[in-house]
């Protein structure tokens, strides 16, 4: 019973984890999946009474759980890949104009099916897992030919302990291996239990030959998936990218994918980085983004000797900062695998991609002036504060607040700690998502920085692969950042994408842009305001920006 409970809990986490990865809205998806599976288990416990023969029923149950459990990730990946590639295939077959969007009719139905497939899979698996305890209770009493006074307590005790063991296995083992391997290994435990039960109680089981064939079939499926499943899932994930994926790695924190596009005509190949399926940069225009991230705060700072970078594990921000000839740069990034990738020391990285990445960031992460702190910025910043460190400029280059874990790094508490680290005549700049596609989140970041005592402004420019993008800049004492930029006589670093006029123009927004900003909330620690704003922008509004809103922001 304990082993089955461990398997059941691993299935819960496994389906919730993968569903969160492919559906987005990670926290919501995970909680919804676990809730659906728990409800399904309850229904399964009620429906188990309709299984007349507990021995035969239990054997069928284990072989079916093993089959669905082993293939569940593949099923979800297949549906996601299908719904993404089908419109492109139809475009090619019927030579439709690119402006024609295939979103209605059968495509919409398939999209809905694809969206609910993880939850349907979780419900079916939960339903069968819920039948296990009632059937085991009946089997034990049948074996002993009497009512067992402590039958329920014994079974539930084993179940709870097994669930705890399953949780430990998930955290210590399953998160470190490909998710398909975790699914197959868990299914293998179910099929082994089914076989042992089949051998031990074959005299009590009906249609034995059919069950033996079923077990052999599922064993064959598990073996095939063990050798090919991870590759198949990877190929289906690759179908989601327009360019050719050349590297993929699931780290303990995120899924990294690098794609490559051959443009031809003597032009450089386009290298792009995706984290959890979201574009982080494209080599064709990342220079625009990183120039606008680093140049304004460095120009607005009185000195450039000691610089702090939060995030930026690709080394591209560090590359641009090094042009200002600082004495030292401190970079804090959570994911050591990400850093190894862009330092060129990941042995799994193809040589040509390694050379391309090092050329892109100009080997910045291996510069002797750079100190890398591999850890959670929320914790590491506290350590720097306790050490009474100070920095002339701070650059915050984190992913969008699309995950609850990132929300704390956009909070008032975190910004207050960064204020403790910033020199009085320095400046801070923060990547602040799109001012148009996620307007509420963008404004909230600015208000949150202002709430802790920064003199805050926001600016924006167009990055072709992202669209319109924005940043927040703040100073502690003296003039606002834009005034400092205006007062600068010359630009100390030559950048083909930067001019004083262009920088100052980036601070200008439409007169109506902030008209309802008073209704936008500050992102206090634990409130998840920015995360909720960001999720609402992409889930509820699908990234649509209204240039002439008729009602206040919500």
C-alpha cells in the first residue's frame, strides 16, 4: 500500500508540474491539477464498490494505471504540439496568406481539447488511484476471511507514510531527471506490483490469460518509452519553436532552449534563448534591449566603479557594462546551469553554438572583474546588505513576473533592500515588461519602486522581437535620472543605438498612458500584485492594449 501511495503522489506532482509548464499560469495550474486529482480519488473510492471481484479489479486497475501513467506526459506533449503545428501545416497546404489566422471552428475545438487534456488525464488517473484503497481493504478481509477491526487504520497509515516517501522521492530524485523518465519509473512500480499480485493470487483472478497479455503489452510500452519517450517529448516540445532548436536542458529551476535560424545572404545566424517556452532574447536585436537596460542608469550614475547585476545570467548586460570600464561587477543569478551555458563550460553544448554564445556576450562571464554569486537574489541581497556593500549602479535583469516565485523580486521589500545597496548618487534600472501588453504590471513596478523612496521614472523603446518594451529607473538623492541624462555634455561610450535625443525621447509616453495609474496597486511582499497583473494581461486580455480605455484599470 505504501508503494502505491508513493506512486499516486508522484503522479499528482508529475502531472501538475508538466501541466504548469505547457499551460502557463504555473501556480494556478498546479493547484487546479492537484485539486482535480484529489476530487477524482474521492469519486474513485465511491465507485470502487461497483467492482464485484476485487482481485481481478485490482489487477486490471494496476495495469491500466501503469499504461496511462507512463504515457501521460507523451499524451499532453502530443496534444500541445498538434494544436501548434496544425495551423502552420494548413497554411502551407492551402498556401494561405500570413494575415489569415486559423483560430475558429475545428481549430478552436482542438485548442480547447488540448487545454483540458492535462486535467482530463489527471482526473482519469486520480479516479483509478482512488479505487485502490477500497479494493485493498476488501482483498485483505477476503484473504483473512473475517472482518479486520483495524483494517482501515492499517491501510491509511501505510498510505500516508507512502505518500510522504513519494514526496521525498519527487523532490530528491524526480526533479533531477527528465520528466518522462520519472513517469516511466513510476509506472514500472505499478506494473511490478500488478505482476506480483497476479502471481500470488492467480487462482482468484478471472480471465487470467487476458490479464497476462495486458501486462506484457504494458511492459513493452514501458520499455519503449524508457528508451525513446524522452526523445519523443523533446521533439514535440521542439515543434513549438519556429526556429530550429539546437540545445535544450531542464535545470532544477527552468527549461532552457536555444534555437537557431539560418537567414542566408551572408547574414549572421539568429540565436534565440527561451526559458520555459518564453523568448528571452534574439541575437538579431538583443543589443537594443541591453543598451536600453544598461546605458541610462550608468549615464545617470556619478561613478561606474562597482556595479551590481541581478539576473542577467546570459552575460549580455555584463558585456555592455564592461564597456564602461568598471573596477568590479557583482552578478547574482539563481541557475548555475544557465551561467555554465553562457560561460561556455557546459559539455553538452555543441561547439558551434558555444562559439556563437561566447561571441555574442564577448566572453563577459569569464572576465576577471566579474564576481558571480550563484544563489537566490532575495537571500543574496540580504547578505550584501549585512556586509554593508554599496554599488554605484544596480541593474535588475530578471524574467517577466510570470511565475509566483519571481513576484518577491518585484516587491517593495526587495526594492527597499536594493536601496540600501545603492550609492546616494547612483541609479537603478529594472526590466519592467511591456508597457502596452502588460500595462498594469509595468505601472505597478514603477509605483512599487517609488513607494520605497526612489525618485522614479519609466522609459520604453521598440525591440522588434518583443514589441514595445519598458524599464523603470530610479535615483535616491539629487536630480531625476532623465535630468541627469539631459545635463550630460557628452555620451562617454559610443553605442550605435544610443543618442541623447533618443534616450530622452524614450521617457515620453502618450498623455493618457498614466491617466488611471492611481488605481494600480503597489506590489507589497506577499501580495502577488505584479504577478496577478501580468497573468491577467496575457490570460484575460491576451496581451491586447487599448489606446483609448473607457474604464479604469482593474
